[in-house]
C-alpha cells in the first residue's frame, strides 16, 4: 500500500519549519514589513556570499543546516547532476512550459504566489531566479559543505519562514482552509515539479533516459528536499516524508493534483499567473520566428506538455491546428535557425535537435531582456555562462 494517503498528506499540511521560523523571528518583529522586504532582498541576491556573513545573528541556524543527511550516495548525486546538465536546455523549457504553470492550478499555491505580484510585474527576473536555483541544485559540488545547493536550501528555508511570518496579515483565512503557509505537502509538490514533472516533460519531448538516469536525477532532489527541511520533526536526516523514486513521486503527484487542482472559476489567481507566464514566453520568441508568425510556440509546448485539461483549468488558449500542423510548427525553428542563428547555436541544431535549439535561443533572449549586456554583482553569472557556452 502507498503511504500517500489523504490522512498522511493532511498531516503534512500542518508541518512548517520550526527551526527556520524561530531563526527568522530573531530578525523580524511583528508588523515590520519594510524590514522583512530588506531581509528578502538580501536572501534573494544571486551572489556567492555565505548567508551567515549577511546575517551573523543566524549563525546557529546556518551551522545546524549545513550538514547533509547521513549515508547519502555522493556518486549518485554526481550522476544526477550530469543528467540535468546533459539535458539542461530542454529541461529548462519543460520548467517554464510545464513544471511551473501546471502548479498554478492549485489555489493553495497561487494565493501565496499572487500576493507579491512579482510573477506578473517582473516575470523575467522571478523565473530566471527559479532557473538559477535549478542549476545550483545540479551544479558540481553543490552538496558539499558551503556548496550552492546547500546555500540555496538555507536561503529558501529562511525566505519561506519570512513568508509564514507576514502572510497571516494579508491572508487571514488561509490557514483555516489550506493549513500552514508553505507546508510540507506544498513544498513536496514544488520539489516534484522540478524533478518528476521535468522527467515526464522530457519523455513527452522524445528524450529517452534510462530508468537509472531518471532515478539518479530524482535522487539529487530527494537530498535537496531533506535539506529544505522536509522531514519529521527532530529527524533532520530522515527521508520519511520524501518519495523513494520516480514511480513513488508519481503516486504522490497523482494524489496531490487530485486534492488541489481546480478549474479557473475557483482559482482566478492561477489564471493571472498562467497568463503572465505565457505572455512572457511569447515576448521572448526570437525575431526570426516572430516574423513567421510563430508566437504560438509557447502555447503549443504548454498544451503538449501539460495537456488540454490543465490548459483549460488555467484559461490558456488551445492550439487548434491539429497534430500534423503542430509537428510542422515545432520543427520550423530548426529550419529557420539555419538561416538566422549564430554559428554557436547552429552546432546545437545539428547535434541536439529542435527542442534544444529553440530553448537555447529562448533563454538567451530572457537573459538579454532582464540583464541586457551589463555585468553587475547581482547578475547570475552561472546562468549567463551556461547559455553562452551551450
């Protein structure tokens, strides 16, 4: 029998992160929203400063959370990192056209995401930050002491604690209906989006990973989930709250979407977030595709990867051209890029295929729009190098 039952997930909805909550309370006082904003900005910066240098008063928290779970398989983590790096561009495309927007069907998530308005007002910055986290989790030596994955987990735990601290003032009825803000079930839903849904998306795009490769990639996120505090109280090394493998993650996700995904009438915030996500992607279509009327590409990818029911739940327009036309449209960027794309992209067109080439050009455009050609200390240099090197 699966452990993923309504009773078990109801229990996870009561679980927060006491260690992070107690720590963030040391630097936040009730009602000091301006101070909270300053804290969030410091935590959100994409630089290499260890968090304990930014917040020395939280040294005990950073020391306690710098330890990886016992008996983890470091070689398996390296293999999982290699799987992502080898499929980074189509994986990022799946992230923006499936993993993130699919979760917008859950009002328990969208109420919180919609609150700041960042995804609607600053979509490039916010989505690039998520993409940067994906890269950090899968970076070489990311899970060593002081590694990027470890630091990201620490920062996110404190950010989530800050949100739990201030959200009750703006969403006073949330806990009665949905449980704790950013609880273990919803955090698992997000981890599953970055791992299980990304693998499912790659399958739908025709990438054939072995079962071992899929589970090695998922293993990396299992470790990150525990580092994020998703474990039973007082058991920081326990994997009891995390799916065992890809198949087990599928069982969790099936129940999660059954419990939380609703239609657009019950979730106007989800509609708004999905519309902003689609508009951003359409705006990022390279000029040589736009002049051929291919702004429908993001919509086609979203329907292909999420399915029509999810698109209807988010009021996303469906593609009406049929499967044959869809296949032609998805391959047109490959042909047009031969004429319009720089040589460094052409190499990827020939050897990696049309999904890889399209996603590569898309993310280069995202970075150019958000950061231009400027180089400042806040630019996620890893992300720029990742695109520039291909």
